[in-house]
C-alpha cells in the first residue's frame, strides 16, 4: 500500500474511533486506535535501523496498555509516554539535542501533519473508483459530507429542530459528545501525519495536482446545504421571531432554555459556512445564486443567535462572555455582508484587506464601547424592570464600570496610581 492509502486507512480508523469510543471506559478500542497510529507510521516509514525498530515496538507495547490495565492513571501515563517514544522512533535521534528535538517533533509537526493527511486523503479520493463515476455521484458525496457536518450542529443547537427531525424520520437523532469525537479524530489523524512527516518528509511531495470538484458536484452539494439551512431558518422564524411557542412546548423547554441552547453550535455553523463559501466554485450564475442564498440564510441564523442571546440575557443578566458573544455575532455578520458584496460585484481582490479592516475596526469598537460599563448599565436597566441583580458579579467588574455604578453601593474606588501607572478608567472611577 502507498502512503496516501495508508493515511486514508488511518482516517477511516480514526473516524470509527471517534464514533464509537467517547463516553466508554478505556479498553480494547482505545488500544486498537492507538496501535493503528503506530502501525500506519511504521508501514509508511519502513524502518530498517534496529534502534528505530526497538522504539516502535516499545511504543506499540505502550499503546496496548489500555487493553491490559484498568487503572486510568496508568493508561494515561502509558499513552502520554508512547507519543514521544514513537516520535523518537520516527526521527532516529542520536545526540542529546536530537533526542530532545525528536521527542517534541510530534508536537511541532502536528498541525502540518494533519494538513498533509487531508491533502493525501483528497488525492486518494480523486484516484479512487468514485472518480470513475459521473459528477452526480461526486456531488452526492459532497452533499452527504456537508450534511454530516451541519445536521449535527443544528440538531444539537435546537431541541425543536431535533424534535421535527425525530418526527419526520421516526428515530431519535443524538449527537452527544460532538466535541470529544472531533477532538479524538483530529488527534489520531494529526499524530499519524506528524510521525510520518517527522520521518519521511519526501512522501508528502505531491506528484500530481489534486482533483477539483466540478460545477455539477458543487451545485448538488450547495443545493442540499441551502435546503437544510432553509428548513432550520423556517423554524427560527416561527419560534424566536414569530412568537409561536407550539414547538417550544413540543420540545419541553422554557423560552429562556430554548434561547440558551445551541448558541455555540450556531456560531460554529456560521464559521464553517465561511469555509464552504471559500472552497466552493463560483463560475456559473447558478452557483453564485446558491452561494448568495447561503449567505442570506446564514445572516438569518446569526440574527437568530443574537435574538437567543438577548433572551437569555434578559432572563439571567449580562456578563463579559455574553457581551463578547454579541461582538462575535456582529463581526461574523459583517464578514458575510462583505462576502455577499464581493459575489454581487464579481470582484474579490479587495476582500482580504477589507476583512482585515473590518476585524480591526470591530476590535477597536469593542474597546471604545467600554464593555464593563455597558455590562453594568444593562444589568442596572434589567434591575429596574425585573428587580433581579447579581451584586457579586457587578462588584468584580473593573474600575471602568464605577461611574455607571456610582451611588449603588457597588462601585469600587481604586487607590491613586501615580504618574507611571495612570489610567483613564481608574481616574474616572476616582
């Protein structure tokens, strides 16, 4: 087997591990997953030096510990030790300097290795039997991949949407521990790529250009993604914006719980949509329309996330994290408007600098808005409406909030700074 095929096999085993292992006690499955990393790296690097072979054997033995010992701390220590040992086997270090560098090589080359795994897997996909089929088959695969990414985000983001999916398909859809699954998949694939990259950098040099998905493939994939976004947006319009609480009662949540649930997933979906737009072709009018519709639907999803956040703040108050989330939503919305404008103008040369300018302006605006003072102001306004106030949280705000809190017995007057430590916020507080 060639290195690309070996890496693809690693991606397959990592995917199985990510789907099956999180939430279960460490055992044979963890041992097999760890051992697969060692086996693929050995087959790809083909070591001949006895020292390297011995290191690989020792790393494989440590990888098997999860299947042999029940003590979790022993398992963790064994796996932690296996990683630098495998890295030393890959580099074949001799001197002290090489040993130190070799033990850390898997860390330094983790991200490049992960990127190379993606490249080689894409090459294998282009050379596989799927490439012999028409663009319709490849488009269906692209649609399946996009839906596999975004459906779990929407299902976990919205209990009402999950209930509708359950009612439509007749089976319960659960995507718990999504973060653990993604982290495990990235860890296994990135570690494999790092070990191969550390030992044989030449295997990563591409021999041919990577295959590009054609117009038909992207039409099918984007159409499926737009349909998913449209279905989710329709639900948001009937619940958060329309005031209809029928779906909320169906999902068994209060309005505040519904507003809080899935905020992070919606933000992740918006960020991933930017990546899809960046990768997609746009050489036809139909593709441009689909991308424009995707931008518009994503803006509605961001508005839904903003509405959710506002409802949650009304119920539980304002904090620094929630104010930062406000800024992130507005920043993402600005990025989508820029992308939509570039598509409408059919000129994108100005987009990179405009993105930098928007980001810089957003950061400066956030600072000039005086976040702590705004948090105090919003919480005091909420107090006049509801009579609820988190006094402990307000007391921990910085001196920037003192002018807003003046007369409430919550302000803290900072001591004098001196010339070298003078600060405008503390001066205003005094």
